[in-house]
């Protein structure tokens, strides 16, 4: 299992929204309504890894998820608690 993410370090808020709209929501024909920002160290601290591939730009995947669904949910909950939710107004 892999989770698709974008590395946003060094970007302004408007650049982050633009990146998400162009590369995620736009191709799906949807508006970008919200995003969750999380620091790299939070991902690493729960035992997962980040693999940048820059396809598309700034793209990476979170890898190392356990096979067990229950353990996946525990890690996902921990990451959600560490993330900052931003809702577009």
C-alpha cells in the first residue's frame, strides 16, 4: 500500500492550493476544498517512509504500511491527529 502526497516545504499557502488544484483535483474535474498538512518527521515517527519521485512535480509516496487493516487504521489515525486541516473558504 502507498499513499500519494506532495512535498510543500518552502511553498506559500496560495502555491500549495494551486499545486493541489492543478495536479490532484483538476484532473478529476473537481474543486479542491481542503487539504491536510503534516510534517515529515510525524510520518517517520510512526515507522513509515517517504519516497520522493517528482512525478508529477513535488510528488512522493508514503510507504511501509503494515498488511493488517487494523494496524493501518491505527497509523492513519495517528497521522490524522498530527496533521493540520486547512479548509478553503
